C-alpha cells in the first residue's frame, strides 16, 4: 500500500478531532463571533437564576411567545412558556404530531456556584462590618477570596412587599470582597491542605467600616450599615430572614486571548447552555414533534426543591400541554415521557494543559473542537450515572451531522479522579431517552470560567437541529 493510500485510509477511518477553527468561511467566522457577543451580553446581565429567567422571559415575549395561562387551547405552531416561582422556566412550541408521540427536549440549568448570605448575616468585628455566608454548590473556596463581588437578590417583607437589590454591577457602585490572610502571616494557614486553605466559616464578606455618629450605642458600624440599608431599601435586620441574597463575581464576561477566540466569564456552567437552548427554540416555527426547552434551578445542589428538576411541576406543564391539545387520558403523561428524546444540556470539563494529570487524553473534551457529547456521567464506577442507549446516541450524531454541528465524545476526567452527575438522571427517571450534550469549560466552578466561541456556537446549532426534528 502506498503512502498516499495509507494517508487516505487514515483520513477515512480515524476520528481526527481537528480544531474546529480550521477552514472556516468568513461567514461562519462572522456568525460565531456575533453569537458570542450576544451571549456575553446575556451573561453580563443574567448572573443569577432569577435574572436568567426574567431576561429569558423578556426575550420570549419579544419573539411571539406567551404565558401558557393565556391559551385555552393549543394548536401546532403555538409558542408558550410557564415560569415556576421566578427561578425556572418551561418553554414549548407545539408540533404537528400529537404530544403523546413524544417531545424533543433540551434541559439546561441556570444556577451556578456562588456565595449566599446566612439568615442572620450582619455582624461587627473590631469596627468592621461583616456578612456571614454559606457557599452554594461545589467550589474551591480559596478562589473566592480577594476578588470583587456584587450583591444580587431580594428581600420579601411579611406584608408581601418585594425589594430587589443589585449592588456592584454599575461602574459607580461599590463592590464587596472576602479578605484573605497576607502571606507574611500565613505560615499556619499554608500548612493546611489546599481544600482547607480557606474554610467555610472564613468566607465572611467585608461590608463597611464607618461607625454611626454617636457614642451612646455599641456596634456602631453595624448600625450605620443597617441605617444605609433602611434609608435605601426600607429594610431592617430581621428582614434578612426572608431574603434571597447571593454574592457573585463582579467581573464582566469578556473575550479571551490575542485572537479573541475564547470567552471568560462567571456562571458559564450552565448559562452557556441556557442561552444556546433559548436561542435555538426562538428559531423554530412549527416542528414535527413538540419542542421543549427547560431552564431549571438547583442542579448544583442535587436537583431537589420546588424549582429543581425533580419537582412534579414540570410534569404538570406537560400535562397542561396535553390537555390543551385535547388529550385528557390519564395514561398520556407516562406515554409522552416514554416516547420523548432529550438532551441534558450541561457542560463538561475541558482539557487543561496546566493540570494534564487529571485527564485521559483520548476521552476528554478540548476547547475549540465542538460540543461535548457524554454517553454516561457519574463518578468512578459510573456511580450516579445516566447512560444513554447506543441507538439514541447514533440518532443524535445523525442530527448533528445533518447541520454540520461539530461535537466531540468525552468523559469528565480520569476514571478514579472523581466525576459528577447532571440533569440527565431526572429525565431518564421519567422514562425519556437522554444523553448529555454541552460545552467544554475550563476552570469549571471557578469565579471566571473559560469556553471557546467555536464550541458555544456549535451547541446552539446542535440544539436547534435537535429541537426542529
């Protein structure tokens, strides 16, 4: 066999996994960078799950969708959504086939690791105002010190009044931070294991230092902070009990690298897939099967709670779709789910050359080589895994190939290094066929995650093709 024959055979048989940036047309490059700019704008204005849902709702309304409560009946082409307590949103476009024959579903999650306030957060220590916190999701705690933090959330008073708070995002706003120990005095701290270098009870936010102008009371800095909060928002210390206040990085998402090829930004796990799913369903008019996009909450803490994906409220949404298209049979929901195909739209770990020891190079995702297609998740011996049937994986590959949406198959690091679960479990448990398809992320769960603009755009293309089947 000649060298030429061998080269041709290799090109035919090998999965080359070339960089997606090679041989792109000017139009393709333009589309990728334009999409990335729009995604970064969305990311900068949607740092919490509540903001994601609110901004997504506004986009949906501008694109012909309405709340499902406004429709007595549903017909093919109708575009509806339902918002669950302001923290997750279910979106549907009614297809030509009856719903019982199955849905095409893309599910992403809008919660990200962050720093939450405790119920009684404000205290004073040596004339410094401090806030006690409880971190949310899996974080490396040391990464959250000495960075600018912004405050997002709301307070609800017993009379039902809701007070929204956002401090630290505008240029003129103050920011907050968690102060670490200077290296000159950190010998004892440096002897700790890395995971304990900063402990949970040391994640206290610095919030003020000016005392209230009186000698008559103690805790004057705390008093001055409460007075400022009361003057601006009308709240008292007890109101923290009925609040949801999160601290997130005040960084803006920006292009990364000399070539602008990557995106650095907080919360890309999993807001990158939220945006891709949202944009994908906007471009669909009247699919064969009913297309559903779900942006859910609570994935980072196990899918539980009334706004997590284990809630029966999603089942209620699908039941309403069935009923408003004329199907009221008691067995229809289970039949619908058993005929449904789903993508668990969650991110995967991208290869990091600084820490190559954690990755098995043949089965890891790389920045710039397309979406991550993960046949099974789980930890070590596939514990907690949802494994997709090979037949369904083949169907998904065919769909992506039909629109030239690039993908790469991968796992989350080496077998015994760890691993993790995704939304796929909650869908498979309902009887759906599901596979994980997301975007490779470097530095996942850090305050400043990294993605490739090429991969981000491929996810949008792939989700759109899947929903439009």
